[in-house]
């Protein structure tokens, strides 16, 4: 009864529904940026970043395991049920931050099983958009993610300083609850009824849901394999960068707290413009693949600049380049959707989200280990006054940010792999046409007549036009 209730539509499904869901979820977590670092340091004072890497690693691995399963299930039973599930469990740890820090971090780790909202959201968007407008829609969703992080960390830090962490946690909890209610009461189902009803008679096999089986299937399609390798190599340094970069700015580059907040705002605002206006123009002018390559080129330049840069103005300039590189993921998601049949959008987007989840676990641990190897310690939340970097220290470091330089090398590999991604995915067309013929043959065998309904073939024909 619950599933039937939450599938009831309130109007037609729109990209705006996906945008609101993403904004509220990540705005709530963005508010907790400063309080979470404080609680983490108080709870685990001796091994703060080691424990943080462990938590993120467990969460990322669980997301990698569950994302294909949740995506495949959403292809059968609809997006809304699993959108509600992912949003609820992603936000569930928030109230526990003040009630029980140990339970908060434990539940945060386990929540990785369902913290795959992006895979369901991208499948939701793919259901309601045409192929030519999908990249713009993905860019809008990604820009919303950036927009939620422009102001929420600064707001959370201000409220925490003025009123205490409890007020911030309460506000984040209220916003998370509003997000859950929005999905439950407002968001309509996007998967067409005929696809859900047909799918009800086709149960999901373990092979379809098993993430390792999904990876084995990828090897049979060279295009999707190249895309997945590109995502892994490019997102691994990005995940590591997010886990330590702001502390790096304060401790090594000597950014003040105000400068860090301004840096986040600048990158966020420029990312919004890049993922909406710039992405739309590039997709029309140079095409999907060239946009991916350009985004990877920006990311390579940004990470190399972070690695060799030692002056604040270099970080500001590299931050602007980082905003331009944000076009990579939405353009990759659009490329994936073009290579995927309509009834498999959730499974494939789930696989991509699973790879990102794995990177979210490996990236912070990898960057922390490289910092450790090069004797760069990031310990304090506001280290500018307590542990300043002296000129003598700077002279000893030929490479101020070795993990970022390592990340530039992995992105270079991603760029080389992406070069071999074909501009048009011929196997996807053949798969669609073959499926149509197989369905027709089955209908002839069972019913004695060939189906002639244009409506039944429309989704396949639409998705196969590249």
C-alpha cells in the first residue's frame, strides 16, 4: 500500500523535482561541514583523518556494492520508491551528530548502502528528457549540487559560531525532513506505466543486481568500459581533493577562514555557470565526447596547478579552472545515457554512481597516505595561526601539494582513455534493434501475430537515434 501511495503523481514529472531533491539533501549536509569536522576531531583526537578515511572508505565501498542493485530495482518498480529510500537513509545520520557521535559515524558508514541518490536522480532525468536535452538537464542537476555547497558551509559555520552546533544540526535535520516529505508528497513517478507493468512480470536476477556481474558485463561493451575507466581515473583524485583541500589551503597556503569561505563561494558560483550555460553551448558546438575531453583537460590543469602552486593567487586561478572542469561529470552522464537502453538507465547510472562511491572511499585514503609520505600533516581545523608555514619550510618543498600532482597523472590517464571513446555508440543501436526484433519474434510465437503498436516501440526507437 505504501509503494502504491508514493507512486501517485502530483502533476507531471519535471527536472525541477530532481533539482529540489538534490539541493535540499546536499544543503543539509553542507551545513554540517564545520560541526562534523569538530565532532570528528573531538571523538577521534589521535587519528582524525585516519578514521575519516576509514568511514568514507566503508561508505564508498557499500555504495559501490549497492548502487547497481538499487538502480536495477528502480528500472522495475519505479524511481520514486527508491528515491525516497535513498534520501531517507542518506539523511538518517544527521540528528545523531549531537545525540551520539559514535552512532552518527557508525550509521554514516552503513548508510553507504543507500546513499546513491545521484544514480536514481539521473535515471529519473533520463526518463523525462529527450536525448538532445539530457546533457543540459544533467548539467542543471550538477549545478544544483554546486549551488547547495556555495552558501551552506559558510551558513553552518556562522550559525555554529553564533548559536552552537546544536542549532546547526537541528536546522539540517529540518531541511532533511523537508526533503523526505517533498519526495513523498510532491515528486511524481517518472518511469512510464507500461514499462513498470511489463517489468513486474520479469523478476530481477542476481546477475543483473550483482555489482561484480555488472562490471563483467561492462567488459563486453568497449564503449561503456572506456567510460567507466574514465570516471574512475578522473573522480579518484577529485574525491581525494575534496577531503583535504580546504585544510591544505589553510595550513600550507595560509588562507584565512574568510578566504576559504570566499574560495568555496567563487568556485561554486563559477561551477553553476559552467554546468548550465557553458555546458549547453559546448554540447551543441563541439559535441558530447569533445566536451568530456575538454573538461578532463581543465581538471588536469587545475590539479597540476594545485600541486606546484605555492602562492594564494595561484590557488584562486586554479579554482577558476576547477570550476570549468566541473562540466566533466554531467557530460559523462549524458554520454552514458546515450549508450543505454531506456529500461536499463537505472542499472547503468547506478554502476557509474557505484564507481564514484568507491572513489569516495579510496580517494581520501590515498591522498592522506601521500601527504603522510611527504611529511605534510593536516591536523587542525584553523591551522593558520597555530602552525604557519615558514619560508624555510616552503623552500624545502619543491612540490607543495604532491597528492594533487599524483591526481593530475591519473587524470592524464583518464584523458588518454577517453580519446578512444567512440563519438557514436553503434552497439547500443544494434542492441535496441535486436531487442525489438526479439520481442516481435516472441509475440509471433506466443500470439500468432506481429505487434504493430508504434507506442510500444517508441522508447527504443527514440533512444537508438544518435
